[in-house]
C-alpha cells in the first residue's frame, strides 16, 4: 500500500511503512526542498510551516511539517515555500517582506510567508471589516516565533498586503 499526495503540484508516493516519517524529513532528504526550516522539532516555533489542502475545492491550512507524519497526508496537496512564487515572480507577501525589511536572519521567514499566503487566500473570501484586520493577522501569524525582529515588520508587511486584498 502507498501514501499518495502532491508537493508543489508534483505527485508523490511513499510506502506506508514510511507513514511515521515526518514531512520535514521527507521534504529535505527525499525531495531536496530545504526552504522549510527545522528548528524546535515540536511544532512550537512554526519555522517549518507548509500549506496543506485536503481536496480540490478545500481551503488551505497551515501545518507544522516537523510533527506531521506522512501517513496523515494521503490524498492531500502540500505547498512549501519553494512552491509559493510563480517562476521568477515573487508572491506579493514575499515582495512585501523584502521591501519592508521584515526579517534579519531569515530562518523563520518561510513559516511566516506560508502562514501569510494562506491568510491572504482566506481573506479574499472572508469579507472581514478593516477594523478586525489586526486581530485576524494576529490569529494567522501570532504564534510564529522570531528571535531577531520583534515581529513588527512582519505584521506591517502583511497588513499592507492584506489591505490591498480588502480593497
């Protein structure tokens, strides 16, 4: 028996004997996708966040790849930081983070980008009032840990991008 899923649009199949393997290890070791960072290893820091969709019309959700077993991915679609940009064109979140100097060392940035991309996709349909945007941003990226910047520039860059979505 096999576990079937996609990563950045590419079909993947692994033997069910590897079901307990962690997604981060599969991404790094099997696929050479090292953009999602392994940090705490227990799902607290969220540097390893990737996007998971459970069906063709399902909403993407953030998952912690350091503590997600391959067995839980059957019939899902995973997007990593490597799958966010469109060729050489950066995603608007990536551009906002760069232009806003949102990071220093960059280790946590892939997790922040993934959570922000998922948030912006959700925001397109959410129809939330602008006065509730700060709270929604806090819900989306507030649990992510950054030891360098104090978070302010991540919030500012995401808020500016979110305001464009709401207009």
